[in-house]
C-alpha cells in the first residue's frame, strides 16, 4: 500500500476555514473565545455534543453538521475518541489539525504510547498533518487564528516554536506587550507528526519571519534538529531556551511531553555549533527577540548611555563592561554640542551622559538623544527612562498631566535616531515602583517601535547576544 503524500507546513497553513471540535462549558468555552475574539475572514465552526450557542456562534452537535469542507481543525475531545475524530475531520477535508487532547506518550505508560502509535497510523494513512498531541497547536495572528483568548492580536516578524503550550502563551503575551509581533507560533507537544526540525526548516524559509525563537525540552532525533538549527541560523537569527537542563528538569520534561531532555553540555555545544543564541529565561528570550525584531543591526559593541543619575551611570557602565559591551568616551566634538544644553552642576558628558536635573526638561533630553545618536563612537544607545524619579518630581510640582507627553517626546527622539542613523535605541524602564506610571511610559516607547526592558541586565545581555550572533555569522562566512 502506497501512503498518501503529506502536505508541507506551508500548504496546511493556507487556511480559510477552521473547526474547533469538543468545545465545552466546563473549559469555559476556551476555544470559542480564542477563535472569536480576533479579527479574521475565516469560516469558523464549533462542535460539541451538547450544542447550544456561545458568543453568537451556534454550536453544532457533530462534525457531519459542518456545511462544506474545513481546512484545519482543533481537537479537544477525550483521548478515547481522538482516532474517530481524526477520521471525521479527514472526511471533511482537513489537511491539518491541532490535537489539544493529552493522555498519550507524556504519561510514560505503555498504554499512552500505544494510543500515540494509533493516531500516528491514522495520520500516515490519511496524509493529514498534526501538531501534538498534548499541545496548544497553531497561532497565526495575520489570519486571526489564536489559542489565547483576550490577548492582543499583533502580527509581526517573529516565528516561535515551543514544546510547551504554556511557554508559547507566555512568550507571545510578553512579546506583544513589548511591541513584538509574531508571524506564527507553533506549540508542538509530543510531536507525533510535525517535528521541531520541520518547523525550523519552514520558518527558516518563511518570508513572513525574520527571527526565530524556540523552546525545546527534548528531541526524538538530535542529529536532524541540529541540522535544522544550523540551517535556520545561517538564514536568520535563532534564539533558544532549553528546558530540562538539570536532572530534575529533565525528569519533569519527560513527564510533560514524553521527551528525553538530554545532556546540558551536549545541547550547549549544539547551540554554539549552530550559532544559535541560548537564553535561560523567558524574559531574556523576549528581550533578545525584541532587538532582532525591532532594531537595525548593531555595527559594534560600542554603546552610548543616557541616564539621570551619576550612581546609575556607574552601575550601568559596570554591567555593560562585565557583559562584554564597550562604553567609549564621548568625542570632544559631541561634548561641545552637548555643553550649551546642560546647566546642572551634577552632570557628566563623557559617556554615560549623566543629565542630573537637566533630565527633567523634555526639550533638553530630546536634543541630547539626537546629538548622542550622531556620535560616531556610539553604535547603539541605551536610554534610562527613570519613571519612579520623574513621577516623584511630578508629585512635588503637581505636574502629572505632562508626564505622558514627556515620554512621548523621548520616544520620538529615539525613533528618529533609529530612522536617521540606523542605530539600535534601547530603553530601560527600571521596575522599581508605580506600575501605572511605568505602563504609560512603556506604551509610549512601544508605540514608537523601540525595544523596552525591565532592567539593565536584560537590556545589556540581549544587545550583547544580538551582536555576537551577527559577528559569528560574518566570521563564519569569511
């Protein structure tokens, strides 16, 4: 018997109609909310034996009741009827499915493994493609396909793949709050059919994707995933978070998705060999992706720092140097341009540019950012947006109404440096206090498409990683 040729990921993503099978009140109609709250031009159907109506959508009682064919399906039914549901989706024309249901190889039992073998056989026999089981599946913001209810819809140039649905959710949520848009997000779970290496190969060639993020716990074919990582990293940046680095984490990974996490040193070597950037937290993942997504390529590790405090300037300089960046002195020509703007005796113009009380003047800060952006020895700028300090001063002066405009002036000045000088401009908003005021400032910089960070370690670490990727890629081509 000749098995049917399976469509590629690109082919199954040509989606015009989608069905969610097994929507349920006891799950809060999660999939109805996820698929109904984003803008889209899709034909969407929901199926549940209980029927009814949710958010203005009629719930059909069987897959047979769906009028016409479907391109893609999300399956959330008890594991015992997943095989039957797969066959019914195939009869309706589905080329691809997400199997959200768990209860397969991640259980670590022979029964769970046999269930997975059964659904793999159905997929092979029909030619259908599947993400999962035990995963969130596909998110495609441009088409309006989501596995996240009530989250912002933001299409962009970051592709993300994750063995964990929870980390896919967290990364997307944190990313869009930082102004980072996503081309596609894949949660692949137990990888019964679609593997991380296939997703990497797809994203490497995807014209909608400029940078790739990955969360990987384990691989069923280490050599293939290494080749895919190497291939992807020659075409665009790849940032990876490896789960299961400790023996305890490795045990948890096996329970989570039925994958063996593998030796930490081996994976570290794999990432270095492939020029894949390795991070240890979701925060550092998002920080690094944000620079790749939103900023021009840094031409060197030379940074200019703009801050409000002498002490802050010292700490930021130390962190830059310790992380591998350079903090060159401001040129005499630039100092001469800055000097007429600065009046406070506590200032310093040598880099860091420490503005002290002159920081409170939006026109001064705007001009300082412009001049610093023109400094030939600064190939990136890091701006310290001191929300807590500014808020306290605004309290004293009863000037809360002008703070939002102050951050907008600063953000526009940073944006002009990016556009006119093609240099990264990164903004650190220290997570000290006053969350409401921090959000006002945060949103001002996000609106100008500048990467924003919660602390200087995130900022500097991400910038250093980004430069290392480009430097290694250039060196290996030479």
